[in-house]
């Protein structure tokens, strides 16, 4: 197919397709002349993926490039895959060392290990908890423990569906599952809150 058909089938403007080609997010097509190229279904699949990452999830071009590189060239071991995915998909700012240590202690109390390669999500949690404290919001006792238990159940569901056919497919599933499903999980949480609040409406009325 020509670039115009690729654009139409992916519902992506031609100018955007050319931009992705220049940025290396989309592999070049097969040249049929000095100014034209032919594209295959694999290009369509990659273009839809890039569009989902950039527009649907909001990743930067650089982050999208790293995600694609991780899918195309996965680490050699499964353990490395999890660490690489976490590091790539969990951008963090610097956090206070004391806060990071207290967060590590909290996570260990949940029975979770804090092995090397999981520093990024640990720091992300530490930063989030610091923001909660800075806002003067108090998390009720036991709530974080219940959150952790709920997220552990979610993680078990996700990991159970990781393909075992090949490392490449496992990486693709983990990366895309992490990137594309986080907004879904957040939306489901919002819906659940609305449902529970509606069902408990009497509890929110002034006495």
C-alpha cells in the first residue's frame, strides 16, 4: 500500500506518518521509485501502536522510541524484562532518601521484595506519599495495606496472562499492558467510586 492508504487505514494524517518515519518510530517502506515507497500490513500495525502510545497514552516521542526498542530488542532474561519495563515506564524525580527508606520499609511489610531493578516504582511511590503529606491529607490507617492487597490481586491477573511462547511476545505484552492498561485501571476505579458513592449516598448526607 502507498502512504496515502496507510494513512487512511490507520486514521493518521499523512504528515504525521511522515513525521513518525523521520523519527524512526515507523520503519521505512520498500522503495518503488525515488519518491515513493510501498508499505505492508506490518507498517499499519506499528503505526497504530505508535499512535496509541503517543496520542492515547500521551508518551513523548523519546519514551515511545524506548518502548518500541524494548519490544523489538528484549532483554535476554525474564527477570531483566520486568526490571527494564519498570524502569522505562516509571519516570521519577529525586526523592528524599529518608522518605525512600521509609517507603522501602512499608513495602517490605507487605511481604514484597525491593530488589535491584525496582527502584523506579519504589521512588515513584515515595514521591507520591510525600505529595500526600505535603497536601496535609491523612491516609486512614490500614488503607494503604488494603490498596497493596488489591494491587497484588491485579498483578496476579496480569502476570498470569503473560505469553509464554517467546520472550519477545512476553515483553510486548508486559510493556503494552503496563502502558495501555493503566488509564483503563484508573477509569475503572473512577466508575467503582461512583458506584459505591451512589450506593452509600445516605452516608454522605449531613446529619
